[in-house]
C-alpha cells in the first residue's frame, strides 16, 4: 500500500507539473524563443529513469549489502551467541508484526548495525562484531529493536521512493537547462549539441547536491522514529544506553560502505554545512529526544 500510494503521488505530481506548464504557457513561451521542448515527454522520461534506478537499487539492496560488508547470514546458529542473536531478532520481529528477517554478522571493530531489504517481510538485519563485543546484551537488543523499527516503518522503501522522486526532477530540470543553454548560447539547432551534454551533466551535479539535502533530511527524521521503536521494543533506558555507547565509537574510522551508512545505527558526527548531508541526527539530539519522550 505504501508503494502504491507513493507511486500514485509521483504520477499525480507529474500530471500536475505537465498541466501547470501548459496553463502557464511555458511550453509555448519556449517555442516562441526558438527552444522547442516536449516537456510532458521529458517529464515521463525523467520519471522512468529516476524511479527505475531507485527501485532497482532497492531490489538488489540485500545482495549488495552482503557483498559490500562481507556479512555472513546465520542459517544455522553455530554457538550460543548466534542462537541468542537469532532468537532476539525473531522475538522483536514478532512483536513488531513483520516477517522474520535474515540475520547476519559482519566483521568490523566499530559498533554498528543496519537493516535493508525490499519489503517488511523480505529484510536483512546485520550487526558488526564490534557491536556484539562492546555492548551489553540489553543494549544490543535495543539496537536490534531500532533496526526492526526501520523495517516495520517501511523506511527502506520510503527512502527509496523519496530518492526516486527527487531523481526524477533532477533529471528533468537538468535536461531543460541543458537544452535551453545549448540553443540560446551555443546556437545548436536541435538542442542536442555538445553544450547540451556538458551543461546537463553540470546541472545534474548541482541539482543533485540540493536533492541529497532533501533525502538526508528525511533520513534524519526517520532515525527518531526508529529510536522510539527501539525504546518501545527493548526499553527506553536500554536504547539510551546503546546510543551513549555509540558516542564513543564516533571517534573510530567509518567502516560501513557509503551506500549503507544511511541504514546504519549511527553515521558519525558532522558539523556546519556538512550536517545538512548527514543521514543521522547527532547522538546527543537523539538521546535528548528519547529522554523527553
């Protein structure tokens, strides 16, 4: 239902944009200036590629996560620690009302964990060896509750869809800018000269930076919900304790692949303008939110 609603919203936005362009006379104005563009067709093209790329990334997310981290899925627990980990995830998943995720462990001295997958009932929850070695069982349970919260809230799907929408408009407006500049400045007759390709690539980079800020804002917002889920499933003090432990780990080098940082329990600390591109809020802010809840 989440996917259908978001796809419907995306289609509605595309239709609204197309109608708006016609009502405002933007297409006619461009034709009068010698810049003929099929804005509706371009919008559909951008949506296909913008949404298609995001959905493809979502579909292969578990496979990519396993390969990039070297995570080993626990098919049959080999010891008491693995049995406890699988049983804990199973218990939390049942309480959250989702299917049993795959459970994996990846080698990293940095305490971290992530969840990914195409749906609530086809997910992967993985923890680092550093997290298991440096946290108490009740704190590990809280981290697992946080990751289960991401799955139950549909955060992977939501973030993918948001990324698809912003990708659509980055591609769309970059191509408009490229065509206009190519015809107005470089005097290309068909708008597909070398100026189009150069300007389009530059515009996609610039617009992509702004789009990343939007996506990361949503990512930071969902962390508070996942923290609340972890507190509900494993206890608020345990969730706070886990976050306090993670504050020590922020001084360690980041070992999580860049593509998975947004899905981890923590992503380090950023200040100034770089904070706008952070996938997670500061740990102190998250702890304060839990204490005030």
